[in-house]
C-alpha cells in the first residue's frame, strides 16, 4: 500500500505505521515550482509502480483527482457529489463514492472498501451502524 501526501504530513503516515517508509510518496507545497517539479516526479513514479487501484481520499482539492487520473491506475475511486452541491472535482474517477456530510469521515473511508466491487449507483449503498 502506498500513500501520497505533502512532505509536511509524512510523519503522520509514519506514526500510523500502516506501510513501509519507502511506500510514502511526498510532494512539497512550499512553492509552485517545487509543487510542479514534485508532481512530475510523483506521476512518473506512480506510472512505474503500475497501481491496480487508486483511492482519492481528498474532499475538495481538484489536484488529487487529476493525479489519480495521471497515475495510470485502471481503477480510480474518490468522493463524488451526485446531486449535492459542491465537491465537484472533475470526472477523473471511475468508481465514484457518494460523500455523506452526516457521517464521520472514518465511515466515509469504509465506503471506499465497500465500493470496490459494488454494482449499485451510487456505489456503497449500505446501512452504516455505530459499530462500523
């Protein structure tokens, strides 16, 4: 499992200890020049890795949606507004998961796991309980 985060957030993923240190890809957001340079490097690395699935956990920024498309992964999932206002981030994902502002974000992430093989539209139509 790989993570793509800003350099300043790398330590968070390391503390969680959910993946190897080499599997944490980082980008700088200190300046536009560094951001563009790191974006090109990350896209190149993601294409070499050949991901099967990319899960875009970002809610608002459009750049992560674009990066998921440019990763080359055949399965790209992320939040989609469906009939809600806001959250429009382009149509670069091919497994859209409905964002529900009434549920904690941790439950929203469970929706990604449910959506991988879902055949419903919107994906991950299941009843969440307090035990989820």
